[in-house]
C-alpha cells in the first residue's frame, strides 16, 4: 500500500503523513535493518513526487501512531486487498469448470482408448444377440446353459476351456455419479473369431 492510499483512507494530508513516516523510519531500520521503500508518482499537475510503498507489516507499524478509526480502516483495507489477491491467484491457477471437464474428458478418453485397444473392434453381447435374433438376456442364458460362459462377480466370463483362443476381450467403461464418485465396469465382448465360434455352435446363419 502506498502512502498516498494511506493518506486517502485516513484523511491525512500526504505531506504530513510523509513527515510522520520519515520520523518513524529510524526505529524501523534499527530493528528491521531496512528502510521503507520510496517510489515516485505524478501529482495532478504532472509533477514527479516521492511516496512510500509499504508492506502490510510496515503499514501496521505506521498505523500505531493513528487513532482507532484510522487503524481500523487500514486493517480492513489490507483484508480486502489480500482477499482480492487470493481471488486473482485462484483465477490464474485454476481453469474454469468447462476447461476442467474438457481436460478430464481428454485424459479419461485417451486412457480408456489405450486400455480398450484389444477390444476396439469387438462386439458387445447385445450386438451379438441381435445377429441371432435374440435379446441379450436369452442369449446369455443360452450360452450359460451350453457351458460357453458363466457369471461371477457380477459379470459374464468365458468358460475356462475356451480361454486363450481369442474369442473374447475385456472392455472397460468409466462413469461418474452426480456426487463425482467414479464407477469402473469391466465386461466381456466378443471378437470376430468368437462370433464365428458362436455361429458354429448355435447354428444360426448370422453372416
């Protein structure tokens, strides 16, 4: 805060305030080891004049010579300046909510794309069921009864004897609740080799 601002807040004449600050400076320099910073400004007539630029601590030290009302004004002014500075820094450091969502989408999207690379060209059970003119519930039930798949841990799994043949691949899906809680779902999809296998087992001409 400059001595000009202090004079305006407290109703003092700037020249008198400058004199008071100069009188208090030797004691400050003796304890703190530094003088108050002097800067220049242009008055209404364009003349270059000196004024002090003071930190919060220096301002409060100067305010010890003021009356209660003037000190209160200075304290409130510093509180306001600090709050505005904090808001400014937050605006500089934090992107807008839209930018945060866009960045999150980009990160999640690229990560899921990499994780789902093996399942990129696979079909979901719903898609495969349609090729057999079945709904997904009946389709899964038929494959279960045939011993092709079994359900465990809330998802369908390929039977152990069919593992490693390239019939299926796992696909990962990420979603978020309204409270921001992340939900990760992993489910089995069918490759083209798996579709050919099912076609041979079920005997339906799905091609």
